[in-house]
C-alpha cells in the first residue's frame, strides 16, 4: 500500500464514529469515507421503500460522480427518499391541503434534504478534494 494511502486509511479510521451505518435511516455527520479497491461492483440503486422519508446511502466511485474528478476512491452519497404524510402542520400546509382537495393544486409534500455534509477524498494526483454540500445529512418533508 502506498504511503499516501496508509495515511488516508489512518485518517479515515480516526474520523469514523461508531454507529454510522450505511443502510436506511443511518444518521450521523460522516464527512469523509473512502475505499481502496476498484469501482464498487455492488453500487446499484435500490428502490426506496414506501416507508417514511429517511436517509439512504449509496457507495459510489468518485469517477462515476460525473464531476470531472479522477480518483480510485469511493465516497458515500447520502440522499433522501420515502413518503411524506399529507397532514397539514403549518398554515401553508392547511391551505395547500384545502386547495388540493378542491383540485386547484397538484402534488404534495416531498422528501428532501434539510441539511447537507461535505465529502473529502484524495484524487489521483494526491490532492485533497472537498465537495461542499455533496451529501444529505438529514431529511424532512416539505411543501
């Protein structure tokens, strides 16, 4: 293993916090996560369940992000998916529910990020790259 990768591996081990999973509902403030193998063969998009709005994770090779970076690293992309109740919790929600009932507006609350986290990785030129607000850190229903 190259010296730069050993250092990166050490930093990643120190930055990981217990309890940060990769499955649905995995909450936490993960800022850096990397892998040292080639492209992730198992990085397939799963259909989000019909359950409530929650945080999901997908492991993606940096080269597949479409952002122009060359790196063998893998990052965790967190996103929001799931259903949102149509219950009105605000004045806006009450009015929207009434108008929806009258057929005057369409759609409903949507699951979306309420907070974002930066992700950092090492590119092929041994430079740290920061992707600000790359990954969802928390989810909620809005609209």
